[in-house]
């Protein structure tokens, strides 16, 4: 487990992240993840002390104090990456945490801590012990982005990992100067890893 308090690591205003702190204090056990039925995941989200969906929210949760600080959680029946057809819409294929903070910035550490708070220590450790399969951008991708004058592609920094239980995709948009403001952490089925890796390598 992490030794430092959650709010110290995230360095965020208490008013905005109080719901996240509640999740840490509750330390709820994970009982719904990719590979499970949509109904199971929906029930888990509704009862989760951190996600705490509002009326009408089911698989897509949004939280914000101001336009400068936002959090979303999405459970999807589609594999991550480019939209692909799927026959079975009864099983969740990936769950994505997206965070935006124009006040304090975004880091890989904060995304990892959000993973721990929402899913518990077991999933967090599965991520930490996981093998890094792909990191980007490499120098070739940077040169290509500069030549094409696409600074967004150059700014995207991330990696794919595979653990014993799941695969993980973490990414932040880091500009040349200043802090990153947005990032995402996705938990996905290992069976969808090859598709996502191929898309990231070729985008």
C-alpha cells in the first residue's frame, strides 16, 4: 500500500476530491471489473462509496466542482481504442478513469492513486507488478509528429501494461512547456490488448 495520504499525493483541493477521499477511507473491495456482466458492474457502480453516481447515471459517471476540474468514469461493452463491432453487449470490456485538472495539473502518480482508490489494493498491485509492453512516444513518433505539425501526438505520453489479471493503459497529455492537465487510466481485458497496442503504435 502507499504510505502517503491520498490527498497529499494528489495535491488537490479537499472540496473537489472529498468523494475520492471517502473511497480511500472506505477501502471497499472490488467486485466488478471488465469481463463481468453489465448488470453486475452497474450494481457495483451504484453502491460504490467513491463513484457515488447521481440519479440517472449508470455506466458513465461525471463529477466536477468547476470547469477547471473534472472526473469521469466509464464502463463500456466495447474494447478500448477505435470503435469496433461487438456482438456481445452484455459484458463490460473496459473501464476508464479520466481526470482533468487545470489548477494543479495531472501526473501518472495521481492516475495510479485513483486506480487504487476505486479498485482497491489488489488491482493496484496487479498494475504495479505488470509488465510494460509499450511506451510512447518514441523518438520516431516525436519526429513524425513535428514534421506533420501535430503537437497533440507529440504531447501524448503513455504506456500499456499487462498484469496477471488485467491489462492497463495509462496516458497523459504533456505539453513541451508547463504541466499536463488531463490523463486517463483504462483497465481492460487482456484479450483486447493486441488490438489496442497495434492502434497506439500506428496512430
